[in-house]
C-alpha cells in the first residue's frame, strides 16, 4: 500500500522522466476529495478522451461536464506529448471496477478478466487521459505514445512499482474500451523497458 505522492513530488517525477509538463490553473487543489478518500494508491490507469483538439480536451478533463464533474484525471496527455496537469487528489476517472483486478495490481501480476464493478477505482489509481477519439482510426503520434510511457513509468519509478501497476480502463471496468488503438500488453512492455 502506498500513500499518494505529494503534488510537488508528482510534478517532480514527471519532469525527471523528461516530460514537458504544463500546470493548469490551481491543479494542486482541484479534486473530488469531499466524495471520499484518495489512497492508498496502487497503480496508474490509462484512458482515451473521445475528444479532438488539445485545448478543448484539457478544458473538459479539468472541468468535467454536467453528468460528471471534474477533474476527470490528474494529467491530460495531448497529441504533441505534453502532459497538462488538471487536478490532484481524488478524480472522476476510474469509477467502479473489479476487486480481483485490484488485487492483481497490488500483487503486480497478470490481470484477470474484469467481470464486475464493485470497487472504487477513483480512490486507488492515478489517472491519465490521452487525447484521442478512441475510434480505432484516430492516430496515436509517436510523441504522445512516448509521453504515455514516460508518465506511467515516472509514477511507477517513484513508488517502486513494476509495469504490472499500469492498467487500461478497459481492464478495470466491464464495458470500457479505452485506451483503443494500442494494447496494454504493448504499453507495459515499453514501461518495463523504461524502468530497467
């Protein structure tokens, strides 16, 4: 079990991994902590946004929408590979997921199939939303893919986690498809290589 990094340590970890980071507004104090605890944290969750346009994507992920208040993640990774920090603390990104998956993440082993939604993921995962339409056709630029790898590796490195602590939303909650356009097995291999 791990306590969440401080906002300053989170920012430092991302920059130490070589990422271009933009701080959006008062991101350090923008959270949903009044809805429940944040932590202990056990992993990093990757999403796609189903949006187009970096400025609009960052705005939506920071502010949310009528049915789901923001922040919708901790960092938004845009097509150019920039990480935009939009919130820190509990964020509306993971929702309810499978407790068997959480146990596998904690044990850092291969994930079982997600078949139920009975566990609060917003409490236990850092979240990165990645700008992409999620239709399987919208391209993933190399700069963005590298930034996703670096961001996940930065958090794993700081906590002493392996690549098995990085999951996709589709591996957590039945019915989710994100991220679409690359596999999580592919991403975890690259994170493993970065952590060597």
